[in-house]
């Protein structure tokens, strides 16, 4: 279960897929993967669910495929036999949860309040679906859950979209977000896979919320750093001396000795550094872990800051957790 939740966290978005025709399943799955979302929760809202799951599991075995809107043990049996790697339920059904646990398949029942969460805890569950998220209090409710249930994470689904996903993604108790806004029915019907891929790419960027933090300038020594910082003050960026660098406002960091990057470094803020590392891994980047610092216990997620191993045109890049 923990490995699968980590995989969900790294992907960040679990598309909630409703298909009327199984022939659309594989091309849709490939469109999702091409857009940076190698996951799908194929719902049992239609009779096409079983065949769609089978088709995607066979054609894209490395894709994370689960079954959604599972409301009975019979549906769960069908989903498992089709190859679903996890089960998602709209509400909490103790018998259905027990069945999934017995079958050793991860299950994420839907909850809306503390009683459901406690029911999930009693079954040994650590991650639950928060549904319908927006209608049940959204981000404010998840923040309220964090106090009494610090060890429980959630998958908010229902009303999550490109405009608000960042508000959810930055919460420590959100494992991933469920949604369907990138799955336009007309695009699926007419085979507009490139359009869905484009929507997915935009959704992924909204999930990460990348924003510029500062540019780092490598000075030769402390004296050089002071001179550089004094010149930057001429532009209205006040110098703020620190132990290893001088910040001019928040836009410039002048290093007191040469730092990472041939030309310097660029800081980029993101909602979740751990998730961003997984995103950049798809493009060949690795984290330089000796540069890492953590929000809490050293060596234990969530990460607060870390450099990436590759330079871009002479600049090193480091990721910073946005507060």
C-alpha cells in the first residue's frame, strides 16, 4: 500500500475516467501518459469499465490503473480479475473494505468527516478518498483533518480542477488529487488524443505550481559579494547579509564564494519538492541529495530544498518548497 501511495504521490493526479466504449481505453491511456499522467481510475459508472481496464493493463502494463466508483464486492471481484491495481469507492462500506484487504489490494473508500476517517483507521487504512471534496469543505476541511488525524493522507476528488489543484497539492496530508477536467468527453468521442495530452501537460504544471524564486550569482569571495550586492542596491534591491550569501530583496542571492553552477543558480518554487523530483526524473534529472534540507526530521520527507544534478546553460537549479 505504501509503495502504491508513493507512486500516486509522485504522479500527483489520478484521472477519473468514464468510458462508454472500451475501444477508447488504450488511446486515452497513451494520451494520459504522453501528457505526464501515467495513471487512470477507470470507473464502474458504465458497463465498459471491465473491458477498458483489461485493455489498458494489457497494452500499458507500466501504467497505474485502478477501478473507481466500486460500490459492491461483485464489482471489486470483476475489477481485480480485470487487472485493477487499486479500488476506489465513493463512500465507506465496511464489508467491501474488508474484502479488498483480504485480497491484498489497496482500497481507498470515500469519506467526508471524522467518523468515516476513524472507521478507516480501524481497518488499518492510512490513505482515504475525500469525496466530494469541494462540496465537503475542500482545503479548509483537509486542514481541519490534519490536527486530529496527522498520520492520514487523502485523495481529494470532486470539484478539483486546474484552477484550484495547487491549493490541494501544497497540503501535507494530500497524497494525490483525483479529477476529470482534462478528459473532455467530446475529445474522447472524436479521438482528439493530442488535445487531451495538451490538457494533461497543463494540468501537471498547475499541480506543481512552478514559480521563480531567485537567481544566484557566484562571487569570488566575500568582498566581491559585498561589492556586487552594493551595486544591486542601486536598482532598489536592499542587501540582506547572511552566513553564506547576501540576498538583495528576494530576487538575487549573491554567494560569498563560488557555488553550484558555472554561472550561478536559479531557485524555483514548487508546492511539493518530492513530487517535483519525480516529475524531473522523467526528463533525466536527479536530485543532489547532499544539498537537501527537510521541513521536519532530517532525511525524512517532505523535502524543503534540493538541487538538481544537471545545469541549464551554465545555471544550476534548485527546488524550494513553496509555503
